[in-house]
């Protein structure tokens, strides 16, 4: 498997941890303040302060991976939708976060709604991007196909069945034109 765009484990932990803590603290504040559920606990100033601190950590984490991870993602042509969506939502969140603190009072209500909607959508896309395996639309190699099909058919066998496992010939027919059998 290629290491293109993969982060060292410490950096992966830093990025995922920073984004998760920021998203979770923001969601807790949203639940407590906007929806007035457990407002005394979740809607307090301390959760908002924690969210601000975690936003700084998340911004540092983003900056630590942006140049090489973005370049590698563009080169690999994988996860483009989730990657560029995250980038645009993060830009929106950074802008609206700054406007919440430093913007004019007349636009505050619209900025609040934009910020929390963008935050919730970003959180969902981030989880999919970070957790989801790379999906490839190219066919599997013949050896991998053979292994998987052989394993699948062997699972269906027991001592009372005589159905043979799939052969290399069947795998070859399944993947016409595969280079691994042309050796």
C-alpha cells in the first residue's frame, strides 16, 4: 500500500484529536446553548472557552498537514470530494469564527447559524474522510481476486459438500486481460 499522503502516527493523532475535540466541544455548546439542553453544563462559558482553545489546536493541526497532505491527495485522486469539502468548510468555520468575535453585531445571527451548520456538516465529512478506507474503482489484482473468491467458496464448504473451491482458471476468466497471468 502506498504511503502517499499518510501522516506519521503522532501527526495523525494530533490532527484527528484536534479536529475531534474542537467538533465535540462545539457540538456540546450547540446542544447546551442553542437548543437549551443542559444549558447550565453544556451552554456555559467554559465549554465555549474550551471550544476556542480546541479550535486553535485544530487550526495548528490543519496547518501541520495542509501542504503535503493536500498535494498528495490531489496526486492520488482519491477522496477528493471529502477532502475539498472539508477544506471549504474549514475555511468557512475559520471565517465565521473570527466574525463571531470581531464582526459587526448586525450580522451575528446569520454568522452563528452558518457557523454551527458548517461545523456539523464538517464533522460528518471529517469522520467519513478519516475513517473510511480508500475506495478504488479499479479492478482488484487477479491474485487478490483469486484469494478472496477461493476463501469465499471455502467458507461455504463443509465435510458434507463436495463443491470445489474456485480455481486459478476461473480467476483468470473473471479478470480478462489481467497482466498478472501474462507472465
